[in-house]
């Protein structure tokens, strides 16, 4: 998998905000009271259940923002399949910083790995068909770039990142414009020539109206497999066909079999279950001995 990491600048703001939220006004009272400042530890990130890992850069940044001396040796990079008990990374450094950053690091890692795992489940469900699994803008506030990255780690592809990088004419836009054709024409007159235009339709009549205006893509919303197959026949490869609406691993195969190009699901980002990943202690030294360093499997 050719998975490009997110730039540090895109990660730092959400990770820093999460740490500041956790540290509050007085810092980590528990760790500072119990763990000597000079203590050095080695720990490991370990999978508790099967899935796909994503978010290691965010987790590593959480540790390093708290304690720059912490070192991380990644053994299973983002996009890797995990089995229970798999060691994902080994971490070594000052014990206080490790404990202080632990929850924020695991929050990012568990959530993003959950998104990647959910995506991989849908990707597997449509194997054998040309359809690709796609996310939506139904993301958690402040985490869109990270969640969309996790979708890619799970084998999916990204929809638009925001309102400003592509046009998606929804049902309320159609109602405001007075029809599908009117909405497409108004959009084409109001945006640049490089901006892609997609329009949502919920019936074959609306599809025919849209096709006469030549959009770049159509979003076939809440259509059953038979209707989707007829829509794909009418489209005949002229525009990209995307199916959406309450798609699950159980329903995805029949939807993909209709011949659509994309299958999109908002729950991949807004409702994905966290993947259980833990931080296991391996050893603790009362001084900052450099003998405890990250080791490969």
C-alpha cells in the first residue's frame, strides 16, 4: 500500500489541543506524584483485537510533544493487519512523559485504527467488483484530515475534503434551485472550469434530468440494487456513479454488483468502533539508563 503520511503541521494542532485538554491547569497530578522524574521506561503498543492500524504518527507526536526524549520504533506501520497480541511499536524514554501522553496517544490510535478497520471491512465486502469504498464529510469536528487518512489506510478513497474543493449538489440545493437541471446550470456558471460537479439524485427521472446537463458525477442516494443497476445502464459510463445510503457490509456486495464506481458510507468516520490497543509495560528503571531502548521484534 502506497500510503503517504500526513504532514507534521496537519497533525500538530489536533494532537496539541488534545494534550492541553487533558493536562488542564496543573498537569498530570497522578504521574508526577508517583513516578520519579529520573525514571526511564520501555513499553509496547499491543493490539487487543484484530483490525487495521492507523494513526501511529499522531500517537508518536503525542508522546514527543510531552517528552521529546521519548523514542518510538514502529514494527507494524499504518495500514498493517493486526491480530490480537501483535506488537505495533516499542516506546522508550522518560516514564513520566510516557504515562502523561498515554491516553491521548491511545485515543488517536484506537479511533483512527477503528476507522481503518471499518473501511477495510467494506473493502473486503465488495471484492470482485470495480466499486471503491469512499468516505464522506460526516467526520468528527477537527479530525477530518486524520479520519480521511485512516480511510486510506483501510484501503478506501476520499470524497471531497470540504465545501471548497468540489461541488456536491444535495437535495436541498435542488429544492432551492427549483430542480436538478437548474441547480447544475447555476453551479456551472458560478464555479471555475477545474471544479468537479456532482449531483445527488433519488430517482431515475432525476438521473435522466441530471445526465442531460453533463455533470462529472452523480450520487445515487438510497436506491436498491435493481434500481442502481438500471441507473448504471442509463449512465453508460458517461459520468462517475456513486451509491450511498445506509450501506453496511451485508448490503455492500449487492450494491457493488450493480456496477457503480463508488460506494460511500458516512458511518466509517462518524460511528466507527474504536480498535482496542493497549500500552503494555515491559520494564522500568529508576534512573535514565540508556539501556532501555526501542527494540525490534
